[in-house]
C-alpha cells in the first residue's frame, strides 16, 4: 500500500506528534535525539536506522556524535512532513527504545 505523499499542515504534524512524545517539530522537520552509551552503541543505532530507512526507501538526515544520534525527517519531494515521516519515526522509536527485558521472547523490532 502506497503512503500519502501530501505534506501535512502544522496542526496535523502537531497532532501526529502526540503518538511520538519525544519527537519535536522545528517548522520543517520532525526531530529526535537518541542518547546512547557510547560510540559502539551509537554506531549500532546508526546502522539499524540506516537499514530501516533503506528498506522504506525514505532517508533521514542524521547527525552522529560519540554518544548520540540526531534524526531529522521530512519528505523533500512533498515539501514538508508526510505520513511516511511518521511511519519511519515510529519504526525508529520502536527499534531504539526496545530492550530485551521488555519482551525476551521477541527479537528486536527490525522487521518491516
């Protein structure tokens, strides 16, 4: 099923952000900074984000430092934020915040 590539209004973006409370809207993108335990964890998170983004054929802007990854999402071809951005942000969120103790019977959420 193809996702709508129509840019959302500011009000629609702000309403959609209620499902992703740690993400923010800066007027042009939705953003989130993930804190990690250091370089190894940062690199693993960047690679996992890259995997999900490539599989979705939708690519965020990333700023990477020793113990954090900033993710910025917008749909350039639509000139704003779309449902694709929120879908991918949700996938990133589930992946980045998953912990083995949450559901030890399940694998990490790398499935699309």
